[in-house]
C-alpha cells in the first residue's frame, strides 16, 4: 500500500493508503480504519436508482432468515424500544414490516423509495441500518444526521459486512454501489466520535450502539 495524501477519508478526513482489489482502487484510512473506494467509482443518483431497481421484490429464504436473525440478535434484547426508524428500508421494507407486526411503532425512510422527510424530523428509540452503510458516499455527514434522530439512551443497530482480515477477492467490494467498508477500528471510531457505547458486536456483520 502507498500513502495517498490527496485522497481523504470520508469518515474522518485523514490521508489514506492505496491498493488495488477486484479491479477497484481502494483506500484504507490510517486514522479510523475505514476502507473505501476511490471517489471516481461513486455512482450518481440515477445510476444508483437503476441498480437498486434491479433488486428483487421477492426476497429469498436466505435474506428472510438474515433479517429474522438480525431482529433476534440486535433488536429483541433491547429495552424500552417503542419507536423505530427503518432507515434505508428499500422498496419492500421487510424489516420495518416485521417490526410493525411485532408491535413496534415503525417509520420507514429510503432516499429512492420512501422519501418521507417527515420521518427525519423526529427522534426514535431505535434507528436501524440494514445493508445501508456500505452505500454511504459521505459517512461523516450520514452518521452525524442519524445520531440526531436517536433519543438519549436510544439505539443504532447496523447490519453490513465488516472488513475481513483478507481483502483479496472479497465479494462485497464488487457491487458498484458499495463504497465504504467498516473495520473494528472504524466501528470504535464511530462510537468515540458520536458519543455511543457498543453494546453488541459479532465482529462479522452486526453491531448495536447505545447513545449516551
């Protein structure tokens, strides 16, 4: 890896190291540990929407199981959760629908499919981000805004693929709308920067923060 002083980390703003992987130029921040693609690969809104429109509206059994596992591990154990924001819910909003069926008061927001700005004007006991953060082009701004939507002692539950020890041929990089990839170091950085405690982390794909 070579130090690249011109490419700043979109999470913390520090210089990054550069490498090539799966045909992409990747950067790894030396301060917060975020791995991210060079900005030249970032898609515009029309390109992203075209990609997301190709996602199936009939999720397979594997996806449904992953959501049910996420609910069991990251949501059901939480205390005093009534209101939930399913942020980046996608077209079908399966997670939000499951939570509403379970008795939670759920709001949904998605930039392309559920763009109800009123959902972003109140605070929640829990904000969920399921396969969302890897799509952030500016995670610093995104996390700043999201943390304002969480009540004191409320929760932020995230599901994404965390950076593995070996990046070579990592399948998660290949999606053209995946830009940012989070390591244990970057997850700790987020906790420190935004005043959050980590209350659950499987070090694979799920983490739950609680707002101080």
